[in-house]
C-alpha cells in the first residue's frame, strides 16, 4: 500500500524515528510502521488525537491561520504531529537525541505528498 511505503521512507531516512503513523481525527490508525512497540505507539497517537481536537479549536477561535504542525517534547521522546488535512495526521515518535529538524522535514515532505489522497 502507498501509505505504508511513504511512512516506511521516513523510518529508513531518519534512524531516530521509532514510529510513524497516519491516524484520523477519531483515533483510527490508517497506516503505521514501528521499530519497536506498536501498541505503545498506537496508544500514544490516540491520546494525542484528543489533544489535537482542542488545539485545532483554539487555533480557529483565535484566527491564527491553518495549523500545520505540533511538536511535543518529553524527557524520553519528541513527537511531531503534522497535519495532512484537518482530519488526518502524520505522527512521528522520535528519540530526543535524534535529528528533529530532519524528522520535521520528512514529515512535511510526506504529508504534502499524501494530501491529495486524503481530500
């Protein structure tokens, strides 16, 4: 499937990315690739989808423009959430010592390629 190929490309090009998922606004995982615990990555992604609903709502209320990306930094990982559309997100789980700039670039590149498929 094309989606798996796209997200596999991210894992192959940036070794610090441990998981890449495409998830819809309701928390349904559309595609995923992980280097380790798949269930943990799914759980994390589903929880962040709930937060994304609130972030999108606040962004709209404050007329801040189109939301493109959210970055969450924790002690053990950095999560990049890139909007493909308002209803579909690309989520990368990255090690804190990894190349976050490259991970963000790859997320942008892949999400732009996938945008037409999700409209």
